[in-house]
């Protein structure tokens, strides 16, 4: 990727972008938080001599961050929010405005998650068992709030191939004192009979109430519906995808096929270290789309919504849409 005419990007911004791309930094809310922090770092780093040059640098940094992962809308929403806060007629005024705005964003993000957690906790009863998929800090906030209300909650945690983020969920839940049963993804349907709620996060929510989340969510939702287990999606409003109000679809990230085949197994199967020669293809979509009819509630910091009504909240919060975070 060429950085030509993008101005001087701070090394810490480049590092954050690389960490998001490699999933060292991951999870839609965490990515948004890191992106806002990176823009503040860019503002501090900038040696721009004119307010216009400062703006160009900040936009270049935003582009660098934006191009890392395409699906979680929290990333462009965070960048847009921070850049829109840029004000003032001098470089220093603009610098301060960006730093302040990033701080506000990060504080609000944390607060939204806490508030959402309390809303989600109201759906959980004492003695309930939740089934989780992947690792979502918004979903965990609901369990944390329920536990702090004194409810006993247990969890069945899906491993979530290929990157096994379910293991992170298992260890976070254990820290909350929640008894955890870890299962491989293929075992999920069997354990739905022991489950009171499927509880997942979201990377993006579309205007029709479709939930874009870690690959495997939609199959779990279909099975949960068939078993009569309610499906709850915990998603702060930063996960709402404004462009879907005007008919855009959400791009599903395709990641490196090597994530699917663990170290060594790739060359065992292909007899080669490189792809292609042996005539098969490995595909690694990171996300899928769960239609609204399989979702019971989307829990946000503004309350819980049936998926078909989420567009009302989107209109309230976003109004007219924009396609790029720097517009
Ligand atoms: P929080 C994750 O994506 C998972 O799909 C998770 O459900 C979602 O982000 C939301 O996470 P990835 O970054 O914002 O692991 O709730 O690909 O933490």
C-alpha cells in the first residue's frame, strides 16, 4: 500500500493499524477504542505548520486505520466521530480539539458498554445458562452486570474456529466466577438443550436488523430458533452501520487461509508450503450475516430493540449517512 501524499503518519498509528490487521487488537469495541487513541497520537505527533496540513495528516492517519479490516463498522464510526470534532483556526487548537474528542469518545464507549451491560443483565435470570460464540466485550458486560446483581449464571462457551477466541471468553468468564463448559463448535446444537439464552456480540448491525458477527453466528442462530432458545445480541450503538440505511451492504472480511490450517497441517495436506499447486482452495470468511427473524433482541446502551426496530435508533443517532469517515 502506498502512503504517497498521505502526509506524515505517526509510527504509533502504523503500529496500531498493523495490530488491528493482524488481530493483535481485536473485537469491534476494542478496535474503535484503539483507533480513537491512535488519532489522538497522530495529533500529538504532527508537525504540520498550517491547519490545512494538520487536517490532511489526520485524514491520512484515519485512512491508514480504516483500511485494516472492512467489517466492523465501529472502526469508521470512531474515526468519523473524532475527525468531526476537529475545530479551531490554528494547528494547536485543532490538535487540542482532536485529543479532547478522542478522550470523550473513549470515555463514552466505556460508559455505553456498562449501560448496555445493565440492560442485557435484565434479560438474564438467576440460574440461567448462556451460550457464547467468539469473544465479545459487549456480551460479557451483560454477564458481568448480572453477576454483580447477585445472579448465578453459567456459560457454555463455543471454541470458535479458526482463531479460538472462545478461549478468551472462557478465561474472562472464569474471572467473573462464572462456571464455564467449553465445547467445540460442532457440539453447540447438542448443548442448546441446556441453554437459556444464546448471547453474542456484533461487528455491525444493518438497518434491517441483520446482525453481522463472527462466522458461525448465523448457524447457531438457526439452531437456537429450532430449539426455542432466545438469541440476544449485545451491541453498543457504535456497531450500527449507517450506510446500510441507503442500501449499502456490509463487506465480509476474508482472512488468510493459513488461519484455518494450523502450523504444519497445511504442508501435510498439500505437500507444499504454498497454496494452489494441489488443486484445492481454503476459504476463511471471518463473519456471517444472521437475518433479523432469528434474533430476539438487540441490546444497546439505549435499551433493547427487536431487530426490525433498530433502524429507528440508527436514524436518531446518525441522521444522514456518509460513506467515508473523513467526509
Ligand atoms: P465487542 C469480534 O470480531 C467478534 O465477532 C465479536 O462478537 C465482535 O468483534 C464484537 O466484539 P473480531 O475482531 O465489541 O474478533 O463486543 O474478528 O468486544
